[in-house]
């Protein structure tokens, strides 16, 4: 067996775990099965991952990365909020439609994590990663479009993840590309309304300051 850096070996084992899970189901992705898929000994897997839970967490992170939109840092500064959101919608749809296997595996991993107490934190980490990605996307959109969100971005990120999750799951069921894309676009148009210009300031107080003496009249 060829020696390789630990980071490379971990990536190889994560890929093997995802292959086994996609083919045979999450429960089948045991340490022994992953070792066999990767063509390594059990000792190699245990050297890279303490146990199956740690391997599942690594899988969750990899799946989240696959299911997330591509890098949005190339959005030009000054782009309008509608165009910025449309670019995000396009990226989300590409991430969904090009990664059917990873989408399905994501739901299976969540369900399996909730069914097994020793894996329960995997689902939580999985969603924390998605929420963090959502907040990062919202921040980038606000930056390039010169707007600020009028609602709490943490709450909006959770709503965004929930909406995309639901749309993607429906797409896995009915495979209706047009309806799913239309749903994401409709959601994008909705969240675009939850912004205001970043340089918008509160109206100035027209009342005379309390500590300012009134101007003297002609008879003063």
C-alpha cells in the first residue's frame, strides 16, 4: 500500500465512505466497509478517524460543500440586489441539479444521524455548516449590492436552508426541473425584498435640542 499524507488519506476515505453510502445506504458505511472500498486496512481508517461518528462528520462536511453554491466572490461590486440574488439562485440550482447523489445522501445522513444516538451530533454539525454558509452568502450579497438585510441574517439563513432543502427534496421526488427552478427563483425574489440601501440613514430629528436656548425675539 502506498503511503500518502494524512490529509490525502482522509479525503480518500471520505470519498470511499460516500461511495459505499450512496450505493448501499448510510448504515452500510461501516469502518470495515469503507476500508474495503478504499483498499486499505482497518488500522489505516482508525488512524485517520477515531470512529464511525468522526467519519460521518467528515462526510457531512464534504456533502455540505458539494451541495453549496460555487464561489460567489466574483460577483461585481455595485450589482443590483435583484441581479445579485439571481446569481445566487443560479448557483443554488446548479449545485442542486448537478449533485443529485450528494443531495440524496445528505437527507439520508441526516435521518440516520437522528436515528442513532451516537451519530446525533452529526446532523447538528451538518446543519450548522449549512447555516454558516447561508450567512456567508447573505453577507456577500449585501456587500456587493450595497444593501443591508432588514431581518436577522442568522434567522434568514435558516429560512434559506429550509427552503432550499424542501425544494431540493421535492425535485428528488418528481424530477421536475422547471417547477423546482421556478420555486427557487420565487424564493429569491422574496428575500430580495428584505433589504434596504446600506447608506440609508434615519431621518434627522427636526426638534430643537433641549439644551439650546431659543433665539431672542425683537423685544428681548
